[in-house]
């Protein structure tokens, strides 16, 4: 499902116009992004939790040359599915 399909599904499920559903989705994405940038985690009970963790520096290999390279540390976004979501998928 892509963003346009998600907007269509949200509009149909909530009885909104597509424009209102797009505004709601964009607002959710913006609020989630800002919270994660600020170091917070976003927990949606039953759905899951978004959080930011630090991935340490590590050694990798350039696939073209085979030469070892250092991959720098960086922050990555993680998502852990909630129990309700995990149960409904399995």
C-alpha cells in the first residue's frame, strides 16, 4: 500500500474527504517526525512504537573493490509492532 492508497482507505474508513485524510496523514507524519527528532518515542497502544536508536560505527566492505571501509555511527528509526498488530497479522 502506498501513500495515496492509504489516504483513500483512511477517507473511506473515517468518512472523510480525501483532502482531509491527506491533511490528517501529513499531520501525523509531521508530528511523529518532530517527536523522533527531539529524542522522544511515539507509542500507539495496540499498533506499535517508533523510537530512535544509535547504530554504532562498524567495518564493512566495498562490494566493487573488496576494500574494507569504516561505516560511521548514525541514528536510525526503529518500529516495534504492538501485540494487537502482531496478532492480527499472524
